[in-house]
C-alpha cells in the first residue's frame, strides 16, 4: 500500500494501517519524517490493542521521540504488547527490568521476558539471555547455557552475540577453549562493525592466537574499532605506534591515541599517557601531567599506575616529595601482587621512609617480589640474609637469592655472588668462581666488580698475576669514580707497576679518591705533598690531607701528622699535638708511632718525662722489628733508664738493630764487645761491628776501629817478644 492508501485505511480505524502509517512517519518513508505524527498513529492503533503499535509507542516513550521521554509509559506499552506475545516488546520489557528503567530493577523479571522473546527466536533477546546466564543475573551462573543462547543469536547474525560467543571460545567458558573459533566469531561480528569484536580480533592477530601473528592486521582491526571511539582499541593502537608494531614507530600518534582512550577513562591508557609525559616521549616532558594521569589510573585500581604514582611521590617528581603517600600507593599496588611495588615497599620499610623502619616487613615484601622473579628484590633479599637484617644471618640463603638475581643478569647480584665465592661464605672459597661472577658484573659496568677483578689480577687469585690486567680493570672502575680503584691505580702509577711510573698521574688519582673520603688516598696524597712528588712540595697541604685521613682513624696518617707537629712542618710546632697523634697510631700498633711516642716520653716533649713509659713504647715498636726502637731500648738497658741496668739485654737489642743495619746500634754493639759488657770481651767482634758502623759513616766507629786494630797489633807483637 502507498501512503494515501495507509491514510485512508487508518482514518477508517484500521489498526494495522494506523501502525504502518506511524512507521512511515517514524522512518520518513514516502512522507516527511515526523515523530509526533508517528506517535499519534501508534497511539490510535495501540489503543485498539495492536501489539506492534504498542511496542512501537513504547519505544517512542523510551527514547523521547515525538513525546517527552517517559520510561514508565514505555514500560506500560511494552507490557501490553509483551502480554500479547510480541517478541520485540518482550525483549524491550526485559531490558527495562534489566536496567531498572520505568520499573524497579529486577533481573529475574528481565530473564523471564528475555526468555519469552528468545524462545520466539528474537536474536537480541537470545543474546541478552545469554549474558544473564554468563554473569549470573536473575539466574544461576551457567556458562554452557550462556553459550547455547549466544550461539542461537549468533547464527542469526547478531553481532553482539557473535562477539560474546567469541569471548567464550577465547576464555574457554562453557565450551573448550578454541582460539580459532574465537577468531571466527570475532571476525563475523567485526565485519558487521562491532567495535568490541574488532578490538579483540586485533588482539588475536597481535598475539598470534587462533590466527597467524600479523601486526599489520592487528593494526587494521584496532584502527576500525578506534575510529568508532572504542577506548581499549585506541589504547592498543597507541601501543602499536609506541612500539612500532605493524606501523612505523610514532610516539606522537601513540600519545594522541592514549589521550583519546584516557579521556574516556581507560586506565591502561591513562597509565601509558602518564609514562609518556614522564619520559617526554611524543610530548614535552611534564612531570605534573604524568602524576595527573597516573593518579587517574591509580584511582581506578590500575596496579602499575599505583606503583608509578608511588615512585613520583618518593622522588618528588611532579608533586612534592612525600614518603608516606609513596608508601600508600606502593602498598595498594603491592597488595595486588605488583612485584615492582612490593620491592619498593620493602625498600621503604628497610630505610624507614614513610613508615617506621622495620627490617622484618622489608624482608616480607622483598620475598613477595623475589618469589615472582623480581631481580632487584632477589638481590635485596640476598642482602638482608647476608647482613642478618629482618632475618637471621644466613649466607646460604644470601647466596641462593644472589644467584637467582645473578642468573637474570643483575650486575650487583653477580658482584655480591662473586664476593661470597671470594670470601668463602656458605661455600668453599673459590677464586675462579669469584672471577667468573666478578667478570660478568664488570662487563656490565659494575665498578665494584671491576675493582675486585683488578685485585684478583694483582694478587693472582683465580688467575695468574697480571699487573696490566689489574691496571685495565682498575682504570675501568676508576673512570666510574670508584675510590678504591682510583687509590690502587694511583699506587700503580706511583710505583710504576703495570704502567710507566708517573707521579703526576698518581697524584691526580689519589686526589680523586681522597675527595671521596678514601683514607689511604688522603694519606698518600699528603705524602706526595710532603715529598714534592708529582706536585710542588707543600707542607700545609700535606698536613691537610694527613689530618683528613687521621680523623678517619688511618694509622699511618696519624703517625705522619704527629711527625708534622713534631717538626713544625706545615703547621706550628706542637709537641702535645704530636704526642696526641703518635698515641692514636701507637695504640693501633704502628711501630713508627710507638717509637716516636717513646722518644716523647724519653725527652719529656709533649708529655712529662717518663723513662718507664718510654721503655714501654720502645719495646712495643722493637718487638715489631723497628730498628730505631730496638737501639733505643738497648740504650735504656745499658743506662738503666726506665728499666734495671742489664748489659745482656742491651746487647740483645743492639744486636737486633745492628743486624738491620742501624749504625748507632752497630757502634754500641762493637763497644760492648770492646768493653765486655753483656758479652765476653772480643776485639775482633768489636772491630767487625765498628767496621759495619763505619761503612755507614758513623763518626766514632772508624776511629775506634783503628784504635782497636792498633791495640791488637801491639798486643800480638809483645806476645811474640815474650815468646
């Protein structure tokens, strides 16, 4: 019938014609579109009980077309039609119950009406009934029933059902998992323009599940869905642009797509957009914007964003530094199982940042992350076992976790594992294994490992001694400002070991290490200033660096600083300060300082004169082999200063010093043989020791040697005359 015929019949009260005329007005078919006229004719037919018109009138009220939107009126008309068995109305009434529109929400009633329509073959109702079974709304959850109803609708070409059926195959819900079938149904829906299906089909192409991996096809389908405003597809397409998968890498396009999805509330996109702002990737770096988007995602429970937001709070990037807030967000993510956050939360407990320091809690969170394979957490847990922080000290466990991290390539763990082998912690000492792990870490640029590898080459531990290799690895570490390596390398240049001797370069390296607080380097730099080696002589600078080292307890520097005070070099002469520093070093066992402290007591310089204390300190030094102290101790025994006079003990100590080449001791030992003090008189022995001393240009030794030789000559001469 044409419009004129519909109008004529409708005006005569024909309900079907009235409904059909309403449809023409509604769709603008054969007549200008007019929703009000459509409602007018739908109402006339509906009031006559025409079910199609009742359903159509209900839809006009539902969408507010031709009348004011009124869900209750929509429900009223849907019900009238539904009760007459109209499948469309039954479906629509089910939707109203499902969404609580125009009537209190009631999933059971929704299922009731969906089923009515579905059993009549209504594909939309079949799909929705399937969703009720899938989610357990209004019925007990039943994936198999969901699949059954999805399939009915899908086979009628319902795109939503085709997508849903694809999901069931994808997830193995209600049917054995089958990626190929999932792809089949996704494609069916995608080709009808279903954005969810287009996105999921893109995912399958991206992952190569159910279809050969094809990044370009993934991009194709992501783009289809993204152009419809599908947020997940926009995010996924952004990832493709960021990674250059299926398209040329383009950070700006990635940001553009992330932004579109993020503004729709997609948490993944919000997190990635935050990362782009943080890194300045595809957009100018902006920490505040990074925080803004991380927060958006984090507040939705996005675990990675929660972790990232925690990092921003910890580092004060884009937001004032706040350890408590960092802990808050780390905990949120950690409790969801994020290993990065678990490790970071463990670190906060270890350091007492944002929470009370608690090593046990640190270990708890490190372990959580470590058991997920988090390499830094494994290393940190190894540290805790190594030092007994939060757990009983246990080198075997330390080695276990170091090895876990080391095998994943963590340089710090490789170095620490090398240390365990080097020191024999929880395993037999094994320099070769130590070398193996030191090298692994050193080749990754770990300065401590490079230094340790240098030590092994220097000492021939696990490898043949090789000064050139030692220099090579010390240099590597020194270039990374490793103070120990700088000091050792400086010593090599000073001594000319493995490299040509170069005092200036030695001084340069000593200075680098000294400025980092290395006490050995500070002492050596002071010595170079004192001696004018590699740098102009400067006693004040010598004192400066000796003091730096001495204040750290460096025994040789304490002794050297004492000498500076004693001699007034680089500082006003001050015997009390000299004694102060000599005592510091002497109490640590330094023989030079013990000798000098003994001299102070002997002469009463910087302390009251005390021969017994002098003897005490001379003896300590002498027992360590200090020749000057041995001589002085012998002298004290000879003179009876601080000890009872004892020529035998005097001879004993003179001999020890004399055998080390001390000229005064050699002379005095000769004197003892000459006089028969502490030893039987023996001119030949006297001459022997006088000669030794004379060869060192001892003033009196040569004269006494000659006198004795003359005396022996005449004695032998007179003995011959008597005969």
